[in-house]
């Protein structure tokens, strides 16, 4: 299990990223392999996940992302 942090670190190990997403390591690996969650980057000789990239992926999966700025606009209400 990943260490508890007072706030999520900007770059995370796989264990921390999985914990942050609420997934087991195996489930996290499956979601990364499916392309639902982002791939890691190489930094400092390690594979690390970006908190921002994870947040964006999780927001997209939850339907919370701002995918189309026109959605809430009266000008584009029919488009």
C-alpha cells in the first residue's frame, strides 16, 4: 500500500497512483493497459505518473471533464 500523504504528490509511483485512483495495483495496470489511465513518464530513472494526467483521465471517466466549452453556451445550445 502507498504511503499516506497530507496531499497527493505531483508525480507518483505506481503504488501511490493506484492508491490515489482507489484501485489495486492489478486493476491500475489493467486500466493503464486499456488506455483508460495514462502511461507513466521516465523521470529520475523511475516510472512516475502525473497527478494532473491522472486527474484528467479520472474526470473524463466520471463525465466531469470540460470536454466541450460550447455545451453550456446559449449561443451553441443546439450544436
